[in-house]
């Protein structure tokens, strides 16, 4: 079967479509909580409020994992979209990895409690915002892929844009860290956390690259 680019990929399978929408909502919500958690950490450190946000993302990650398993089971059990099943499964698994990275980064903040000087806070916040915007546009592009593929490309290129912005900010931030009077171990520790946040945008771009290929396959 050849998919028309205007047709919803799951057709009349509304229950599966609803689960997929819920799955994408978990990723988007986790990214927004992640942004809030980093802001709290920079302001007050690993407080109870920060750990509440971490717990919330942890809960979202667990729920997203269960949804992913349910979606995969239905795709196989009901032999849905056999000609595109591999692409859909690959996309869902890679999207699930994004929420794992958000959770993992927050766990690292909670466990290692890096001391981040106030002079670096503004760039840290900007870096986090750009990474989260990359995730949000990836989610929007993925949602469009399943509902109306015409809209998907309008957002994949935005993921690339925000990933490039995170590269610029992370490079600037790392230069500032290593030009500071911190000792080398402290510099390296803070640099690692720049990379934890930056890696979220990098991973989002990787998924968007794959999604762009899936979009081409659906529209040719």
C-alpha cells in the first residue's frame, strides 16, 4: 500500500493514535519540566522543589516507556502498516531516548550537584531553552508525520536551527568556563553539565534527520 501524504498513517485506528499522541505529550511535558528544573537548580540548587521536578520527569519517562511498549505490541499484534512499521518503530524508540536523556541529565544534577557560578547562569538558561525548543519542534514534526505529513517538514528544519544555536551557546559557555579562574577539575565538571544539556539538542537533531528520511519515503 502506498500512503497518500494527506492520510493519517493509522487510518481509523483511533485508540493507537490516541496512545501515540499521549506518548508525544509525555516527551513535550518532560522537556518543559526539564527547563523549569534547570532554572530552579541554577537559582537554588538541588532543593526539594528541584527533586520534585526530577520525580515528575521520572514518572513521565516510566509512563512513556509503557506507552511505547503498548504501541509496539499493537503494531505487531494487529499487523498494522507493515510497509512502514520499521520506520514507525524506529522513530518511537528514538523519541523515547530523548525523554531518557532528559531524565538522565536531571539525575546527574541531583547526584553530582555541580557548583555553577552565577556568571554562567544566563548562558546555561539560554542553552537549556534552545535544547527544549529543539525537542518541542521534534515532537511537533513527529505528530505531523502521523497526522498530516505536509506539516512535518515545517518543523524538522527548526530542530536543526535550534541545535545549531545550542552549539553556539555551548561553545561560548565552555570557552568562558575554561577562561575562568576555577581549578581544572571544577572546569571539567561544569563543562560536563553543559554537554548534558547540549546533548539533548544533538539527539533531537539525529531523530529529526531520520524523520526527514521517513517523510520522503511517505511522500514519494
